[in-house]
């Protein structure tokens, strides 16, 4: 589904938000089937944006959201962490359960305190991002510092991959938009007892 100004107005009306885009400090755009981020230019007052559970492949269209502090992008199909330029107030970014292989573009994210990249395909961080310790890197949180895990996600000593059983249905009754993969493509569906 395409993210349009008309669709955003409809969702704001449905969620009891303001009809004037700039007055909204939050948008609930999760589990809507969006394939791209667009038409957010008028939403200049956004502080929290829920975009999880869509089919997003790229982080884009957030340039006008300069007040954004929290961005939920987990459970999408994003491969590169980029498109965050100008989000200087971003404090929390959740990109877990995507297909991120490369971390870049965190130079403007000086306020970033929480970066969640679990269940991705990271083997390293570049460009000073992802908690890899480079210039401008956010500090690793307590969970990332434990058990020898690198701050950017997966297990130490090898490339991460999503493992374990993946439920056929998401807890909210939605089918997860992500497919667990390894370097050879999609993994077979897990055998679930019952």
C-alpha cells in the first residue's frame, strides 16, 4: 500500500488525531502494509512514529520530522540503516527483526540513547554507528554489553541470523512481514507442535 496524504488523513481521523498534520506529535502507522515512507512533510510536530510491521525496505521521507525522538521500524524488510540525516533529537530507534546488513548515517544522531538492532544480519558496523565504538557511536546499552555480545546485535564470533521458532501468527493476530533468512535465502518454515 502506498503512503499518501489522503491515507494519512484517514488514519488520523480513525485514530482520533488532529486533522491539521503539524499538530500531531504521534502517528500510528504500524501493520498497515506500507511499502515506503512518504507524504510526511506536513507532519513537522511528530515526536513518535510507529511504522513497525509494514513492508518497508528503506528509511526515507523523514526529513521534515526534525522533532522526532522515537522511531519504531522493527519487523520490516530494511537492509541498510540510512535516511536518518537531520533527526538530531532521535533518542530511540528500534530496527530489530529487519534485514539490516550495514549500519551507516548516524552522524546526526547525537541524542541517540537506545538503538535496537537485534535479529538482523550485521557482522560489523561502519561510519561510526551501531555502537561499534567509532566517532559519534552511541553507547552500548547494558543488554548489549552482557554475554560478549557486540553492541550492534547478533552473537559474537559470527554473522547473526534469525534463529529459533518463528510463530506463524504475530501476537496481535498479524502475519509477521519478515522472513527469517540466512546467507542462502529464506529458511524453511519452523515445525510448530500441535
